[in-house]
């Protein structure tokens, strides 16, 4: 790019990887070791017997923890904290859940279609009492499709940065500044892919609309849950979850 | 900003 130096791109790439490493839990090696540690039949049944409200609270709790890590990832990204505060909030409000969904592929075992949840790997059936079978299935399908790309940690890191720094989000005040940062991230990502002979990856990434659809589906299901359990949300859901989705 | 009080706070904190 004529607008940024090679050194600048190099620093940005290092920064994306470091931000990702410092804010992704558990580490990749640990996930690899634990990927066959699944819930027993009895444990799955115990989750299935939980009331819908309790299961929603648990999932909202885990999701909120993941989102807090995404906020930290954003804060460490070169250039993010130089954006105006309105735009930081706009990008996180629109993109945090999408980043969590991308990050989820790290903790997903495509061989038995399970995901790390509260300490062990769980299949879709564990989430039955949530009452949103279709949404859970779609999220698992998405994780499965990302796993099929066999992404490296560096590729996950760049994908997350690119999902977050999106100049097309509505209500941005300094759209051009966000677009410039996004452009630099794309240059750095392409450079990484060229070096690792993975240029073909870009054409195989899921379309952005798929992430957007999953996030809308989550909000719709939350609204359906609230109609069933009016008053449940203020009491037991994390305040950050309510702020982002309610 | 009042509507996004917690997000605002997380962004303000050095390390949250």
C-alpha cells in the first residue's frame, strides 16, 4: 500500500497476534489436549433437566466472559484506542458477538461436533433446555465450517481483527479512519497468507452475512425468551450482556 | 454513552 510502510505493516501483524494470544483462553495447546474430554451421559442429562431460565443465564454468563476478552483484544489492537470513543463502542457493540463466534472455532472439535463449555466438551444436545435448537445447530455448523479451513492461530487472530474493524457498521463518526485501519489490517493479512502459501483462504471464508445472521438469530431468540420469562433479564443476566443485546 | 455505560467503563480501564 502506498499509504503505509512495510515496517508499519510488520508491527501491525505482530500486534494482532500478540493481542490475540494475550486475550484467548484457554491456549491452543491446552485446547488440543482437552478436545476429547466430553461430558458423560449423566452430566448431559443433568444439563438437559435444568430450567430454561438457568440455562440461559449460564450461556449468557459464558458469552459475556468471552465478550470481555474480545474487548481486551480490541484495546490491545494497534489503532483501535486512537479511534473516537463513539466508534470504539459502535465497533464492539456490532462486532463483539461476531468475534466470539469466530473464536469459538478454536474450542470446537469437528470430529465429534462438540464445543468447550463450562470445563468440558459438549454437543448440541447439552443445550436442549435453552429452547433454541435451530440457533445452537447453526452456531455449531458455523464452527464446523471454520474448522474445515484448518485455520492457524495467526489466521484466527487476523480474522477476528478484520471482523471487528469494519467501516460499514452504522453510526460510525470517523468512517474513513476505521477504513484506513481496516485497509492496513487487510494488507498485513494478505502478506501473512502469501508467506504461508495460504492465499486461497480468502476465497473460502464464510460470507460476512452468515455471522450477521447468527447474531440476529441470537437477539431474536433472546426476545422470545423474554416474552416467555418477563422480568428474568434484569435479575440474573450479566449487565454487559443486557447492555449489548437487550 | 450512558446507554453503553459498562462498555465505556471497560474501554476506560487500563486492564479489566
